[in-house]
């Protein structure tokens, strides 16, 4: 019943959906030159042969798919990959980092006619969806057409599971359409299974398989020269209100660390100008990287509002605060700085990575802080005590290697559909 109402609403609501697209265009959240992809249209010709479709919602999810696509390319060199996402940031990232065997398209909005148009054109041999994004019309149409599908890196919080239990028939229809559900943890596997997912397994988190973020060596050398011997720490992937906290910490530490450089990388680089303006009112010297402003010896805070350069700053800063954790966002990926041996600080709200952070806490691989005072104390301690900083950073690096076999395990599950596709056709027909 719920699905029928949803489908009817997405059919009748064309003016509203077009209005939403127009609004997103005006705010820079859609690519004007590729807007028709959101309606299921494309200028890209479907490649001959087998085509695997991999879908991720945004940047974090798409990054977790990159090592899987790379491994699959090595194992099945004849296969091409269609990768879809829903944001312009992830599109730019995928365009830059996808291998030659893959190409990017925007996922169509979940309207039946647009979904059908998309699937009619691409005719994927296998669909791989990442984490937790579930589009009812798309998933139901995939099931109707018998397209084999796998949910990888499945993530489902206890809170989200409780909401899905309010609509058990819908959750079973959607999750039951996946031939296999590969969850990040045992707890999430149990949640998926209770909601109707078939063949639910816990194979670990693909984020552990991601390689260290890349860097341009020329940029690294130039930045090191600009910083010199200054003590430096980084606030990575920050959200609104967190930047003011970071600035407060900088002011608290300036007397003890007069040459201190604080680097802030906003989660959304388009916020760079507003972040710089806010911090300038706090009587701090601020430079913006995207504006080409020079990092001077007198610069207090360097706002790194470019895209795709976190790997550069993780190589520069021995102390890293993980953003999205002082607010109720749930935190950003701690494994990225951990791979570089950074000493990691975070706020109390890391629930998007609860299993990882539980592991980090057990092994003294991160430090939790509650507020500006706690963060200032922790940054001061790590900057002043190299032994402590190095111990926490090395522990983090070691924990980032904890699930070294996850990529092989997920690839082996995928192999069941690519090496022996006929073995699963009867299962899909009866699902």
C-alpha cells in the first residue's frame, strides 16, 4: 500500500519534481550541462559486452566503491562499469579517479518513467549499490526486470532500522530485491535480515580497503616550504558552527604556540568564503586557498576550500580533528587520516562510524573531546608531546589495516554473479 502511494505520488508530482530540479540548478547542486541525466536521458552510448552498474549516493559512498571497481577491473578486464551518484561533488571526484574501464552518470530521480528510460538504455548485467540509499521505484523496477543486484558495504543504524520496521512490507519488498546484502558489521547484518534482506552477510567495511588519498607532489613540496617549522594541526571536513569552535581553540593556544597554523577544510568547499568571513570577525588572519591567497608567516588560519586535496593536508598535519562530530551529524571518515598516522581527535557524535570508533577507542587510536576547552587541551597535549602524538597516530594507522581481507571477500561474493550468472537466475525469478 505504501509503495503504491509513493509510486502514484512520483507519477502525479511531475511539476513538483521539475521544480525541485530547477531549485537545485539555481543553488549549484546540479550540473546544468547534464541535467537530463536526472531524467534518465544520456548522450553516452552503452558499451558492448557486459556492463556492471555501481551506485553510490555521494562522495563517501563512492570512495568506498573505487577499490572494488579497481579489483573487479583486474579480475574481469572485459567488463565495463557504469557508476552513478547524485551530487556534483561526487561526479567531479569520480570523473577524476575512475579507471579507464568505468564512466560516470547521474542517477535519475526516482520517477517511474525516468527509471524505465534509464534501465532501457543501460541494461546492466549486474547492479551493485553501496551502503543504505534505497530508491523504491528504481529497486522495484530492477526486481521486475530480473536484474541481479547486490548491496555492498550495507549500513543501517539502529534508529533507521526502527523507522523501517514501521513499514515492514515496504522494507521487505525493497531489501528482499537484493540477491545478497553485504553489511559492514554483525549488528547491521542482523538489522538488514530482520527487515527482509536475503542472504545477509557481514564482511566488513569497504572503507578499510580504500588507498591513501592522493597528492600532487609539487603541491606538497610547495606547501611544506610555505609552512616551514610552524606547528600545524588540521580540522578536516568541518560543518557549520564547528569552524568557530576551531577558531576559538586557535586563540586559546596562540600564547603557548605563537607560530601555530590551523588549517580548516570545510566539508563543502563552496562554504569557503563564508567560513573565511566568519573567522575574520574573530580578529584572526585568514587566507583562502581557493582564492589563491598566500599562506603567510602571519596567517592564523588557512581555509583550504579546494576540492579533492585532503590527501595533501593529511600529509602535512600530524594532528587532525575529524569534523561533523561536535554536532549531530555523525562524523566523517576517520580512516582517511588514520592511514597517514595522524593523531585523531573527534567530538562525541561519531555515530556514523560507531564500530570503527569503538575499535579506535579500545586501541588508544583516537581522543574524544566534548567542546572547545577539551579540544584545546587535546591539541596542546599532542603538539607538546611528540611521543604521545606518535603513539596515538601509529595506533590509528595500525587499526586502519584491521580489515585487510574485506576487499577480497566482497569481490568473491560478486564473482558468484559474474563467473556463474545462470546459477542465480532461478533465485531471482522466485524472489
